[in-house]
C-alpha cells in the first residue's frame, strides 16, 4: 500500500504501530494526496507526536510547504521550528464580539510545547497563524487549521489539517495598523497599541510564560511653560526629541509609546526593581539630553510613575485599567514630590486625579 503513496514520508506505517492507527492514516492519505494535486490554495498535512515527547514529525506534507521551506520532508519540523517568529490566536470576546489577538513569541513557546499540545488535545482542534522568517529576510504567514485525533493505545496524537498562505492579508493588516496606530509627530505607537501589548503580557503572565512586567507613565514637567515660553513649534520639537531619547535608552525588548499630549508610556518585562532601573535610566537620559529649538536650549525633565503587575496580583485581577490607574496615581505623586523623579510605590496619603504639570 505504501508503495502506491510515493509522497508518504512518515514512520507510523513502517514502525509496528496498531492496526487501528495505521488504517486511520491510510484513510486520510489518498484524500490529502489528491487534494495537494489540485490547484487549491491550501496545503494539506498530517503531523504526529507521541505522549509528552517534544519531537513532532510529519506523516504527510504538501509539496508547496516543502517549496516554501526549501527543505526535505525529514527536515520540515526543524526548519519550521527554527523559522518561527510567533504564533497568533484570534478569538471573539465580550458581548460586542471584539476580536482579541493573542501573540506568543518563539522564545515564549520554548519549553511550553507540552502545555500547548495538551491544550490542542483538549480542544480537539488547532486554529492559529504562524509568522515565519525564512532565509533572505523573507517573512511569510501561514494559517493553520487542523483537527486532533488521539490514539491512546499507541500514545500517538495526529493533527490532520491544512495550511494557507495568508502573507498578503497579514501584511495589509500590519500596514493598516502602522497607519492607524502610530503617532505622526513622534513616530511612536499610540495608546491603542499599548492596550494590545499589555493584554498580551497579561495573557503570558497567566500562562506562566513571564513572571512579571512593569508599566510606566512619563510626563514632561512644566510642558505648558515650554509652549508659553518658546512656542508650540518648540513644544513639538521637544516631544519628537524626547521620543528619540527614549528609543535610544530602552532595551530591544522594552516597549515605548505616546500616551497622549506630553505623556508617554513604557512597558518592560521584569520585576519592579527592573522597572525602577529602567525608569531611572529614562529620567537621567532625558535630563542630560540637549533639547534645542531655534538655537535655544530648552531644559527638559520628566516625572515617572510605574507599577509592576505583581503589585496588583495580590489584590485581585491584573487589568489594563488598573495598571494605568496606579501608574497615573504614582505619576501624580512624582509631580507633587518635586518633579524630575520616579515613584514606584504608594505612600499613605491618597493623591487626587489627573492634571499633571
């Protein structure tokens, strides 16, 4: 039978597995081979893994995937793993059926393969999008849709599904996001991006992929005075220059953006100590930078309020709203404490609401 299926590249039919498993595989193979020969946009495949083992292998692979990855059937699993940038899930949430995007990076996926496989086994299906970075800096997106079958006697799970190249659609999505989500003056992500990043970090925190993260709010001290003294064009120059200073100060894994007006935000993976160090680096970098407009040097300092997710977790659920609320409260305390400082904890007295200077 296997001689009639030249495209077969697995081991189940040759390694003494149960008759039930072999028959099931033989039921699928002719259909997938025929499907692969059609002029169809989908790429059929059958993947398999055993128990808690990390290794995954392919029983069948559509020829177009081999062409995309430029490798032999025996190399597909490893090439795919090495090329993986991130894995994305999309689901509807809330009464308004808002689409939520969950992004898990390759680094976050490492060491969590067994947990992911348990998840798909329980759900009985897979539906996600993979971003792959192939040699030559070419990035492609593959949508994966599959059903899972479990064969307990063999301790084998089969994933029978198809891949679809959705690169054009994802590139268009990213382009629209860049136009809609990035601030024109500072070239930094807007507040809407901040919301998505924090939601992603909260999800990774709950899944145990990260231990903690910190959210910062930064406000330019006495910015109204800058506008009144030097003019609004000078104020715009200060905002754009501040963005450059922040970009040159942050680590590659840190996120920064414009919250609105003269306020900026930053997000950093790590505990409160790491966040305080990051905030202090930003504060000192801004204070030492030369902000010049029309040959006039404009003194600029920032006040920073920050909160670690772990500071909220003990008291309830970590939410975007609560992180912003606490960071904003501490930003106010930094202003009241004399400006040009960092506050990462609450004293005993309660501060009033927004209205920074």
